C-alpha cells in the first residue's frame, strides 16, 4: 500500500537545508516505492501535458519490466519525493529510439555502452512557490543529488560510456551546466504527448577532464570529489511474477499490447518464470 504521509512543504532556506538532510537517495527497494515512483511520474507529467489521463494513475512502459532497469528515488518520511529511472540498452533499444534512433545507432556503432535516464520527476508541491526544481538554483541541488547517485551507478558500477536523455528545451541550460552535449535536434516527442524534445548525452569517460578544463568547480565538487556510498545501490527491488502481473497486466495492460518480439525478449530475461500465469 502506498504511504499516505506527505512531507511538510518547504518554505525557506533553513527549512530546505533541514529537509534535505532527511532525504535518502538510493535505488528503489520495494514494490511500494516503485508504485509511488510511477504514480509521481504520472502526476507530474499530467500537469505538464506530457501524458494522457489513465484510470490507474501510473506512468510506466515495457522498459520498466526489464530486470536491468533501475529506478532511483529520493525518499523522505516513507514517501518518494523525486525519482528517475536508468534504462540500459538492450534488444528493446531505449525509449528515445522512437525519435532518435539514428543518433543512438551512431553511438552503438562506435562500440559505446549506453543507457538512458528517463522518468525524471519531483514533487513540486513540496515547495510553496510551485516553481519547477529545474528552473530554480536553490532547488536544483535537490535534483542534482539524485543525479549524483545515478551518475556514480552508471559510471562506477555499470562502467558505461554515455548517459543519454531527452529533455524539454526549457531545461537545456541546466543540462549544459552538467556537461551534457547535444545529440539530436529539436523534435516533437509522441511519448510526451508531442511536447518538444532535444536529445543530449554525457560522455562519462571524458566528463571529469572536461569538468576540469571548463573550470566547473561546483560540478566537480558534487560529481567527482567523492563517490556515492555503494550501499545506496544495494537491495534493488526484483520483480516477482506477481509484480509483473500487477504492473504490466492488471495496471497497464502493457504485456498484452506490446509486440510479440518485445514480450519474448522480456520473457527471456526471466527464464524461471511461468509467463502463462503472468499473462493469462
């Protein structure tokens, strides 16, 4: 059952500092945290018209069914207040392949190990002025700490080459600050209800040197001076047959609507599961 506790709104700098000290940044460890994450993404995307309404109030895709997909959360008072998901390249591709396949294929052809950060959302109701976290420097720190966890996971645990992402153009300056480079031109993104999108990527092998070269002392201090505690990556939730049925049949019907090839690949990721009971 999803927690009903809601953190008290942050109203000033002192409150913000105290609140941030209570937040855990780590991988999602329970099914409840996954559902809270999918619900938060749906709620925030719906506000921005990035998704259509649905009766289950969740936003997820077939990529969330893959065991290698990892959802990260910022959690306080048993409530997920921010989330993002790391999706590893696979035979299913990446979500952004729908409009940036050519650009991603170029990275793949250069033998790059790539992943996508997707489903980034934060609970803006925590802040009474209602300004997006990514548009307010005092609040970006909150999101950057979540990024730091994913950055170290992808760079140090997965040992990947590039992080890819699609963003709304209004966030372009933020990602340029984080040393992301343009990967693809502006396009409408059907997966976000036709909202404009820009593809960007971060080369993890050169990012540290680039950070020093550009004298980004703040970025260096946050992302390179100290590594994330490896315990933050432990106890990642594993989907059981019951969980797969709950999220991808009962709550979303994804397994009954995706192509047979995609479903067969997902089945191959769970060789010990009886899918005749998961997808009746």
